[in-house]
């Protein structure tokens, strides 16, 4: 992740408002923890905070405060402030004031506005470090529900009026407040102490600091974003679904610009980080989660799911595969309908065929398991052929055990290898065998009951 550079004349603190319940989401999960592209909404905002290189970040929580704090416990630099009861945005920022150092500037962001880019926020920081109150605005074709920017005849910002409190003339204004602002902490501390709640909602609006700044003679600057999706807040499932498509379209565009071939850019889901080499092809309906690397010439067939996977150069993942925590060598062929589970490592040229599952296993160069097999907790050498229906029985009901299959060994169809055993190099196991002892190298081992034919036997028939 790249880190944006903030001007250095004053310390930057960021307050992220994340107290809302999100009633319209109709969910027990706090709104800021709702997933967008595989990450909580708040996680996207905190990524932006990191890019800004803020020296302090305070998250104001409310509904589900403990769950929110636990979700980001891996970020020990974060500070949390509780807003209880919740009396508006101005009241929320007041809860963070004890954690804000004097002499710096404070940028206010929202935990449910996930896509505001650092590049659009840096000008606000610069204006605040120069002593101004800086606002981020956007022009909307339909501004319903948004606070309107009020300007004087000469264009200077005079204040903000909330939609519910606006007159018909004010509601005709298309320039809207995003809620994102930046100001010197000393000014902000003074203005927040002067807020009143005599409005339709009975709340303390953060937006009222604009009029207070004008009254104090503090300049109010506004920067406008050109893409409304950058500042779209999430209040319901429809808005969340819209932003999901926005994120995925942007991801698809980046991949296309990097030379990746997408069969249909509209049918792609990247829920993490996808890194691609040259001449990579991705078919429709694929989902990429966590950290995925596709090397040069790799191909992924339709409706595959890859999570934390590395795919080597020229390897092919056929349709409907589910790959999780695996490493796949160059030129390997996977699927269709294959499953690779965590800590699986496949060397170059390995073939894993239809309805084959590998868990915590390694397969050496050129080895194959082409049909209907389970390979669990196994170390498989080079050029091994695992016959159709072979099961590596790794679990005794209490513990997992490991199987070793050495180079050039072959297992016949419908074999069961009961771990822990070692199959020696070049050994062959006859079809239908259940083997529970070590198999010597270079020999044929057969472990199955003798076939018996009973003369005079007749098949039972149903009674009338």
C-alpha cells in the first residue's frame, strides 16, 4: 500500500465516526462492520488513514462498540472513544477531543463512507494546517437527504443546512456536504463547545461549526470531489450493493490496464489483493479472496474461488475449483471441481483432476491425482500416479497421521492407504487394496479379499 505524504506544519489526527447502528441494514452486525469487497466498511476507512500517515487515529464507537473494537484489535495504535448516548455528529467528535493534541489539525471521516481517497483529503489537511476550516463537497443530481452548502453572493462558504431543516430554495442547491472536514484542533475544540441542538432532530450537528467559523472570521475553504461514489455513505443494503459493484468495476479496470484478460469485467469479485503477471486470463464468475498471485500465463476457468493462493506460470485452474491457502507450481493443471485446502503445495507439472481434494499435502513434480481421490496429510514424491478413488486415510478418530508416497509409486483405483505408512519408491499398489503397513519399494502389493463365486445362489425377490 502506498502512503500519501501530508504537509508537515502541524500534527494530523483523524477522528472516524463509527457509532451508528445502521437500522436500515436490518442486521445485528454494526454497520461499520458490514463487508465491502471482503473487508469491513471501517477497514477501508482505516486503510485511508494509514495512507495519510496520521499520527493519531480515534474511532468513535456506539452501537456494538465492543465488537467494533475487537474487530480492529490487531491495530494497537488505534484509540477508541465511546459515544453514549448518541446525540449527533458534533457530539460524537466531542467524545474524541480528550485524545486530540493541541497544536495539530483534525480530519473527521466516517466509518460508513469507505471510498474517500487520500488524494482528495490531502488538500483539506493543507488548508487546515494553514488555519482554515476545510470542507469536502460534492455536486449531486439528486441531493435529497444531504446537507446543502450555503454560499454568499461572492461564492464564499457561509454555512451548511441539513435537508430536513432546509427551505425549498435551499433544497434546490446541488452542492452538498459530505460531512468530511478538517480544522485546527484549537478552533474545533472551541466551536464544539458552542454547538446547540435546536433543530428538527434535536441533535448537535458537526456542520454547525461552519457558521461558527464564519462568525470568528476563520476562512472556510471547500474542495469538491468529481466522483460521487468516492463520498457515498452506506445506509442500506442497496447502497452497499452499489458500492460493491463500484469497487469491483475499479478492480477490473486496474487489471485490464495491467494487461490481464477478463472474459467479462462485470463478472469478477476481488475481495482482497489480486496480483497478476503477463498474459493472465480470468474467466467469468471468479472470486479472489485474501492475497492471490497469478504468475505469467496462468489461466483461471469459470466460477473458481481462490483464497490466499499462488498459481505458477502457465498453470491452469479449470472451472468450479475451490482453492484455499495453496501453492501451485508452473504448468500444473487443476480441476475441474477440485479442492485444495490450506498448506497444500503442488510442484511444477502436477495434475489434480475432477473431484480430487488435497489437504496439507505436497505433491512432487509431475505427480497426478486425476479422479475422485482424497490426499490428506501426505508427502508425495515426483511422478507418482494416484489412481481413481484412492483415499489417504489420515484420521483415526482422534489424531491426524502422515503418509509418505515416494517417487514413481503408483496406487491402483479404489485403494485406501491407512496412515501412518510409507509407500516406497517405484512401488505399485493393486486396485481395490486397503494397505495399513509400509509398502516396499519397487514391488507390487495387493491387499484385498479373494473373489468367491457361490454356485446355486439365487437373487431374492419381493413377496407378492
